[in-house]
């Protein structure tokens, strides 16, 4: 005879965040020549049937001689799985 279990819960989440960032950067560089380097590592693992996960990222940086530099980064991660309605306790 199969045992049937039902689990139900409620969760209330209240996130409050206040950020004050103060920074000073002083840089003196000496560069000869021209170079550019890009490197990225991302992982996504989906385990079991009816599961999906993905990790996406975009990073860009530019340096212009005599002008300055800029950089930007965007990252996104998502995962989903079909709930398993079969509960087994050994």
C-alpha cells in the first residue's frame, strides 16, 4: 500500500537594502604597446528529468589612448524544474 504525504508551507520574505558606496581611485599607469584580453567561465547544470538551467553573461571593456577607459558587465541566471509529485520514503 502506497503512503501519500502532503507538504504545505508559507514563506514571507521582506528584504530591505540600503547601500552607501564611497570610493576614491588614484591610478598612474605606464603602458607601452597595445593588448586586449578576454576570459569568461560559466557553468549550468540540470539534474534529473524535466529540469532546465542556464547562465548567461556579457562583459565589455574598452580603453582609448589619451582618453580613458570604460567597462560594463551583465549577468543572468535562471533555473526551473518540474515538481515531482511522487514522494518516497525508504
